[in-house]
């Protein structure tokens, strides 16, 4: 094989590749002649597509390329000629374009969307002009470019939406940060002064005044809990709650909370059964786990009928500590077992001794437990009542610790 | 009478806390900025500095740092009062400043009283 032959072979190869490119990357073109017997002296008043059809006698495709058939979703050029008008939906734009060509003998161009014979819309750039006895239309398929443009526009819109969302989130975060400080600050002087009144630091109160102050304190406590819950839930939702982990005894934490709820237990004649196994020293945030226990017990108390029982158990299971707070009373519907951990979800109990609450208690529990690397879930009991369980890993080395709260 | 320097930038909080402490027979000097606290510390001695952490300009931490850096005040007892619950990092930083205690606001009056008694005796 001499050099010349070799080169020729290479050229052929390139040629084939180029043709392949043409087929796939080059746009379909279509050149159509609409033959008129003779240009009518008098044009119909309203040059609609139908009117134009009447003066057109022949339709001939004079040029096409390998991509044409695909672009117009047709099997053959013949089919395209036969069904040429189907491409044009009678819209103002197309009609106006054709009318302009018919009326004026100069070149017009327009981007229009055509209905391909079987399948999607094809965007074409049409150039048209008229001679004495024919209308010539040259169409180039620009669907690909159009789609790219659309995608670009979509991207831009998407980016804008994202940016505005991020901005809104930043504002909300800032707002919550301010709120958590500003909302909590007035609580201190109110609480200090109310308790001073109650404890007689400001002089002794008569019976009526005492009852009034106690009622204010009770409502204030509820209000303060509400604010604390909202602030905590918002912190948890944006991962800003930071744990203060220390090695502690979980049993001690549980006992501390139980002394809190003692009076309520006695008042409602609710029996508390405590089954705490000897647990290993664990690393956890004692304040936060107190909050979890308090919420769980408070929750159980709300749904335990008078004379009922609450059972608290804690034991070691493999690498986890399993804690369970169980109460007698009504069971929950299966759907509700998951839903109760969602923020602002509230169970409608028939025996509601204690109404209100934010519906945030269990959501906060879940957040705190999850941040400790544990799980929390609820189970309904067939004989009535609800069981809420959570785990704490014994090995807490790989804990996710929330972002540091910046001020 | 034990002397307490109370520092908090919120006037309402400061007033309520000061009245509370006075009702327990403490000699209270209440100031609303770290700068004034520094001035007070230069003039007199206190058994305890009760300090809000989040304050503008010079924070409670800054003030505590000033106290710790001052040789004359090395043994000064400090208790932090904070409206935000401290995370692990926050606790670590504060530990370096060697406070005796820190109390989260809002606090229970009786709880505060018990803690102060433990620190100051009496």
C-alpha cells in the first residue's frame, strides 16, 4: 500500500465520521415550494390558512437532508408533502407570516413551532418569499437550540428561586436567633419578681393575693415552657442545638425528673413503677436528657387516667441503653405512632385533663435523642396505653455535635 | 454583709435581680456594663461577681478574662448567669475562666438562693 492509497483511506474514514455527525448533530432542513397556478390578481379579503390552501396547487419538497425525516417525525418526503398543512396549526403567528409572504414579494423570516407529523413540537426558523407563481419556504430545525435556551432560562429561574430561598432562610435563622434571646430575656425579671411575691420577699400576701400570684406563676410557667420549646425546636431543626456531653449516670437523671412530677402523680392517684437496671456510666447531656424525660413523663401524665399506672424502665441491650416510658389508658392508632413525633402534632384525647402544650414536646425529644445517636419510637399496647421507647448508644465517640451557636 | 457585684446589660433583669439579692440581705452593687464593672472592681472588693455572659461591647467572658488577668483579683469568685444554655464548647471556654458556677436564666429563685448560700456561706 503506497502513501497515496493510505491517505485516501483516511480521508474516507473522516468522510464517514462527518456524515455521522451530520446525521446526529446537524439540524434538519426542509425547502418547500408551494406552486400557484398564477398569482391571483385579487386576493381573498381574509387570508387565512384555508384561503392560502385554496390558491396553492402543488406542494413540492425541493430540498431536505438526512435529519429532515427525524426532525418532522415522518417516514418519507412524500408523506411530508401530502400532509404538509398538518404542520401548521392555524395560529395568528403562522397565518400572519404566510399572509406577509403572499402580500409582499420580499424575504421574511420567523421562528415558529410546528406540529411534527407524529410526535413532539418542532421549532423551526422559516424563511419565505414569493415569486410570481410560487411561495418558497425554507425551514431549519432549531429545536435543539430552543431546548438549550429553555434549559438555560429554567436554570436561571431555578437559581433565582434557590437564591431567594437561601436569603429567606438566612433571614429566618437570624430572626430565630434574635427571638431566642429577645423572647427569653424578659422571662427572667418576670419570674424573679413573681417568685419574690410568692415567697413573701416583698411582704406577706393575703389569701386572695396568694391564689392570684400562684395562678399567674402557673400560667407564666406554661408560657415560659412554650417559648423554650419553640426556641429549642427551631434550634434542633437547623442543627444548632449543641450538646454538652459529660459522663453521667442516667438513673440519677431519671430520678431527678421523677421528683419533679411527684405532686402531679399523687394528685391524680397515678402509680409510678420504676425498673432501673444498673447502667454503665454514659456520656450524655444531662440537661437535655432531663428535658426528654420530663417531656415523656409529662406526656404520659396527660394521657393516663386517674388511678392509672406509668412504668419507667431502663436497661442495657447490647451496645445500647433502652429506656421505656409506658402508661395505661387509651392506645394510639397505628398512623399516630409515627405522627406524634412531628412538630405541632397533637393527639386528641377523650379524657383531656390537661389540654394545651405546643405539640413540640415529642418532636424535641426525638431531636435530642437523635443528636445523641439514639432512636425514639412509640408502640401501642393492645390492652390499652402507649409505650414510648428510646435508645442511647453506650459508645458515643462518633456523635454528631451541632454547630456552635454564634451570637 | 456579703458584697455582690451584679452585671447585666438588661435594665429590667438587673433591677429584678438586684432587688431579689437585696431581699436576701446581700450588699448589691448593680451595674449595666462590663466597663462600669471594671470601675467598680477598681474601687472596691466583692465577695462575688454575678455576671451575664451576653452583653454588648465587652461581654461577660471579656470581663471574666479581665478579672483573671488582673493579679489583684486572682481569687475573685465569679458566677455566670446566662440566658442561652451552654453547649460543650461554651462550657469548655467558660471553664478556663474558672467560675464557681453558672446559672441558666430564667432561674428558680430558691435554687439561686441555695447556690449563693453554698458559695458565700451564711
